[in-house]
């Protein structure tokens, strides 16, 4: 497994990836239990970017949301 930076117009994120000849698999160091895949390295990068966006959004909402009890 190797580490690489994913490039996007907004920012770069680190990811860990593996190529098993048929499929690219990758994860994010900040969310190692979640994986993404792609048929090409470019598809993997896009899926990791989406995964990072979704998980970061969930974390942000989780921290801000409060439940008021009667």
C-alpha cells in the first residue's frame, strides 16, 4: 500500500490505496474503517473525494446537533 495526495480545486487530502490489477481500493487516514473503490485510479480519487466530503459533513453535523428534552 502507498500513500498519495488527492488533488482537488479546493484542497488536497491524503489517502491510502492498493491496486489489485482489477480494482483500485482506498481509504482515508482520518476514516480508516471506510473504503472506496474505482476501476481506475482517477475513479478511486473521485470516490475518495466524495467519501471525504460525506463523512466530514456527517462529523460536522454530529458535533453541532443537540436534542432538547422536554
